């Protein structure tokens, strides 16, 4: 696949990528490719992804109590996404916050492993694997969440879930992997944490739960 990609890129008169991150990485991945590279950023459908007109009603639809603080991640269930580390970090951060919730939307090869981890950490009452969420329900799910999480470990070329969440007014906490800093940094650099620090995610989650890391207004998101 890597060789096929290299041949295709070498034959292209111009290459378009979705982030500065991918633009920087291309010469490393394919050092023989000399075609000019241009960034054309991705984006969200702002007709579909909008802030909820009545957020309490939206949260009620998802059976969330007013006191519950919902962390959401919309990801393929794959090791590269950092979801096992996320569950471990949530277990630490939420120990003193019984109203904290973590929902993971998506499917993938790591599903059984993540479910086993949730059960072994006795988090079944607070952490849910939602499975596939239809496109038509995503906007209300983002709108119901308090924070969307992007715990990618590497190769995050853009991060569609990030812009979809922000379009719905929900702030995003992201690792500094891939293009995450490009999308979240302009909103608030404190919402980007270092991937290479194993305890950093747990600290950020705990700070969000106790209020020491303030969230930007949903209107600004």
C-alpha cells in the first residue's frame, strides 16, 4: 500500500492534503515525491452540524441527567486512536466524580478488548460503547456532550469529529498528535495535551471535572 501510494503521488502534478501535519510528513513518508503539495482543509457540514436549539431536551433524549458530565469520543475502535489509554485515564480522573460519564461511539477491531477493559475496571455503569451511531444522530450526540475527546496516538491527518463537535458548540480536548493542534489550538491551547506524557490525559480530564480547566463558551466553539 505504501509503495502504491508513493507511485500515485509521484505521478500527480499536484498533491492536496487536509492539514499542515500531513504536508510536513509527506517528505518523510515519500522522500522521492517532488510534486507540489497544497493544504486544502477539511470541514463540517454546517447545515447538519449545528448547536442544539434546546440543549436540556437534547440531553434528555440521550437519557442524561442534568448533573452528569459527558465525555464523548467518536472514533473507529482501533489501537491508533488511543482508546484503551483513554479508558484508563478516565478511571483515574473520575474516581472522585461519580457523575462523570464516558461514551465511545464507533465500531472496530478493538471493541472486545475495550469492553473487557471497561468491565475489569468496574466502569460498566459509567463507560459505554455505543457502537455505530447513524449520521442523522451525530449532531444531537455532539450537542449533548460536555466535551469531545480526540486521544489519537498518531496519524491524525485531519480529525473530522473535531470540527463536527465544534460546529455543534461542544469543546474538544485533544492530544498533540497529527493535525489535532491545528484545529484545537486556535480555540484554546490548554485543550491540547502531550501524547508522550502518560499521565497528561488523566490530569486534563480531572481538571475539567473539578473546574480548574475552564471550558471555552459553546458559542465560541
